[in-house]
C-alpha cells in the first residue's frame, strides 16, 4: 500500500514535498524536480528558503506558524524561484503532518505550476485593458446579430452596459429608418468582406441620435469559416458638427455684415469677403497681395501696431479700435479683432481680421464723452473735468515753482431773475455770463460750472498775488456787464472766494473747500466782491475737517443712533407716524443732537454716507416693527447732496426691493425747503421718480426758504412742515402767528397736508387746531425716543382733553 502511494506521488505533475517544522526538506518528488529544477539529492535535508524570492521570504514563517497551530493553507497563490533563477507562479496547499498522538511533527506541501495560466490571465487582462482604454466601441456579434462582447467605450458611446447587451440583438442601436442596414452588413460579412469606415447613425440608450463611423470585419474559426463579426465604432458626432459648422462658416464669410480679411503668414492679403469690399470701397482683386497697413488712416501712432504685433506673437489675438481709410480717402473707425492661425504648434499659416464699421457709434461716443466732462448748458468743463485739470495744474505749479488760484464764484441775483422770467431766462443768463467770463481768461485757465449758478475758475501760471487780483477784478467786471435776457438787458453781480496755492501742503479738495468758504464770506460781506481766504479762516476750515474726521469715525464705530419722534393727529389722538432723527452717542460728550455735528458735514461727501446709514437703519427698524405687527409710517430726512445724487432713486428702489414686506407708502422722505430751491428742475424730477416708487414727500422747515408760489405749485410734495421757529413763538409774536396762518392757508390752497413742528405746550396745540392744523409734532406730544420705547409710548399715549374737546375760536 505504501509503495503504491509512493508511486502515485512520484508520478504526479504537482510538486509534493514534506519538511520538518524547521523547514528542512524530508521528501521531494519528481514533480517538484520538474517544477523547481532541483533534484531530490539537492534538496533533501536542505531548507526550502532557496525557492523563495527575496520579497517572499516572510511567507515561510507565516505558513509554518499556521501549520504548527494545526491549520491548513489551501490554494495559496504565490511566486517561487526556479533553479535557473526565473520566477514561477505556483498554487500551494500546505497541511500539517501529525504523529500517532496527533502532534504536528512536520509539513506536507503540494505546489502546482500555474505560470501558464497566470500568463494567459494577464494577457486577457491586458487585452481587456486595451479594449477598454480605446475611445472606440469594440463589439463582437454572431452572424444573427447577437452581441458576444462589449467594451467600456461601447458603454460610454451608446449608454448600454455589457450586461444589458451581451446575449441580445444589436438591432436595439438602429434607428427605425436604419433597420435594413444590419442585414446588409451581415450578408457582406458572411461573404468574407470587410466594411471599412461606413458612416451612419445609431441611437443611444437615452434616445439621442449620434453619428458613427463603423468598421466591421469577419471573425473566423480555426478552419477559416466565418462565425461572427467584430465591429469598431467611432463617435463622429462632434466631427460632423464641425463639418456643418465649417459649411456654415463659409456661408457666414460670404453673407456676414462684418468685414473679414485673411492674410498669409507674411501678412499679405489672400482673401476678403463682400462686406470688406462694401465697407472699404476696394474690390476683391484690388487688395489681393497687399499689406493691410496700406489702408492706415494716419490717425493712429505706430505704437498701436507694435502692440498689435506683440499681442499676436504672445497671445495669438488682438482686439481694439483703429481708424482706417476707405478707397475714397475718408477715415472710418472699426472695432477690429485679429487672430493668428497655426497649422502646427509653431507654424503660423494665416492671420484673420474681423471688423465692424463703428464710425457712427464712435462719433456718438465722442458726444457722450464730451457730455460726461462738459456742462450741457454752458459747454464749460464740469466738476469731473475740473478736478482733473486742477490736479494737473497743481503738479505743474510745483514743477515750475509758480502760483495758482482757485476762484469759487456764485451769481448774485440769479434766483430773482429765475423767479421773474422763468427757468429758460435763467439758463440764458448763465450762458451769457459764462461767455463773458471766458473772454476775460487766459488760454491756460479753466472756467467750470459746478451746477446751478456756481462756477469755479482755476488761474494758472501766476507770478504773484497781483496777477491773481487783476484777473479776479476782470471777472467781477465781466459778470456785472448787462446781458440780454428774455428780450431785455439784465445785470447781475458775482461773489467770489479766492484760495491761493504755491507749494503748500494742501490737496485739491482742500483748495476747493477754502475757496467755497471764502465765497460765502464774500456774500456775507455784501456781494459783488471777492474774499481772499486767509490763515484765520484756514483754522476754521481745519476745525471743520477735524470734526468731519470724528464724525466719520463715529459712523465706523457705530456711535450714531436713530431716535424716533411721534407725529399725531392732535384732534383725534391718532398716531400718524414717527420721524427718524439722528443722534451721536458721543463717548465723552454724551448724546448729541444733530445741530451740534451735522453742519460740519453739510455739502461734504460724508453727508451722503451718513444719509445712506440713516436710510438703511430706518428701513431695518420699519421692517422690524412691521414684523411685530406695528404698522408705523416712518419719515426720513434726506440732505440736499444725498437727494440730488444721480443714484438716489436707484438706491431707494433697491432698498424697497430688499425690504419687500414694507409698503412704499409707509415711507416718507423729508427734504428741506432750502434744499428744494437749489435745483428746482432736478428736485422736481427726482420727487416724481420717487413718487412712482410709491413713497411720500414732505417739505421740511417750510417758511424759511422764501419759496415763491410758482415753486410751491411745481413741487410735487405731499406735506408741508411748518418750521418750529414760527410755531414756538406764535403765542407771543403776531408776525410768527401770521406766518403760521399763511402756511396753513397755502397748504389748503394747494391741496397739501400740513403738519406743525415745535408743539411744545398744550396751548400751542390748541392754537394750531383753531387755525385748522390738526397734525403736530413736538415735546408736548413726545420727545424723540429710542425705537424700543415707541410701542410702550403708543400704548400709553392720550391726547390732552383741551385738544380733543375744544377748538379755540379766533
């Protein structure tokens, strides 16, 4: 029996080996010699580590550890070394050898050479990897159209997985109008033909149609008999679209309204389209072989074309505007794009220029640019251009050690002419006076209109104050000369503030502020004169600037707060709304009223930022009250500078959109009467625009600005607020009482609501009710309070009985 077993072991193709627990070989069959190359004599008593590659040495210890524990290792695939040094792949099964008592005393190992199988598997994986790495669909099928293989690219192109397609008919990929193609292809394959690059259409799993290029070859068995077909399909949808695009491009080239010019690599024209000939006046044949620079207008410097060449070399494209010349010699402006075309990475084949005639647009743009820098009425430089010229003049002044002067000029008596003869007469006056002033100035000087009846003059290249004063007196004389207005000669004068600059540590804004300050001094001194800004005034201006800096800091540090003062119907006691009033919670001086700090930022850009903060904060509070169920209209004060800003209406619209839960009629904007008179036309337009948004308007401090009835009729405000200075003293001052009566009467005549400020006692309220004014605001009703106190005040508010029950009969 033992002999029979040994015969079986020796005849096995597998290596059958036994070894001690120390790893020494105790038996070695012919299969082991065949697989590993070592004879039995070479291996008996030797360690098996000679068969282990260096990177597999660790396996012996692991296997012995498992066997010692009595475990069996089945079909462990690994690598071992042949005697010749080649690696071979083996599948190893290791079992413990036990004595009669069951104690593990050795190890038996059966190893099978699987090198050929591993090679075949590797080759198969490589083949699959190749098939799956291609972007082309590789599919095989039987002669009846059943899919037998399907690579990943086929899944990517057609959307079906291999599992969905193998064993199923390939006809699922054929659109209804292409069903006959499969039979045609299979008939040719049966006859042994190869179908090469057959372009057709297939349908994806998604239903999308794609263009494919198909190559189909017969598959033969070992006897050469055709048993199936292999198909390589390439998605050419993008290519087909590109071809269609090329055809479209060709049509566009001929039909487009934009000029197209193509040159060779040397820059000589090889083709132009019809639009080119129409725009330039040159025929196709006249320009072939020409350099496009032949058509230069001469209006562009050579640097433009140098930059063009640099951009083409660096980026392959240049875009810009250039002036060119037509065949008849006329210059025209084009919007030009030049692109470089390359056959390879480095070889330039052509340049393509695409251009549009933008001459009308360019001329219109020049008009717009002129309008952006020049006043529409007088054609003088506006504020923007003035700022640029003043900066340049200051630089030149420093460079050449000269002096310049800024003259801030206001026309005296302009408003009276506007009131008497109308707006068009006022415009006529401004044009005539500006023309006369311009005639008094030198070539390097600048006369600019700031708006309304205010002008600024920059006098340059002054050699001393005498030069300046001589020119100032000439300007005063020019302004005082009679000018024809509305068919009559009219005379006005001017008040001029003068600020000098030589090489001082002062910027352009400060110069302008100094001149503006001096102009007001001239007006206070009696008009028709100039006032020279001096050092004492500089201290005052510097103090104002310091205060502006502190206010800006307060804004950034969130020291500004809003208080709210109720407005009521004194007869019924009903709350009509609240007015948002700014306060400064000063860290050292406590809570400051607006009169103690707002004058410092009047006419300063900071006033717009503070105004924007007030508006944003008031809207947030209005939103909060609205969400709490408190429907409370809020009045917001708007400064002249903020209100006359061209973006004001858009800013208001954006704020209303952001707080969409707020009804627009819950917002009332209050503007000072004096602000409204600054630029009546602009104010009228802005109020109308804001009215269209749904907000209301109130004219604050009415009676202090000397509005004419004409102006009042033109201003589309909803409410007039009687200034508190008249209301406060009306009980003792007959003049103030008369003014209050007059305002109430005007409001009734013009169908405006009227409200009185400064209702400080019950007697004030009773008097106002007797005069017909029912709406009031003041300390007798409530002092301004933080937002959080408003609901409690509202819950406890009751109008005095004297207001509700009595009306004083005057």
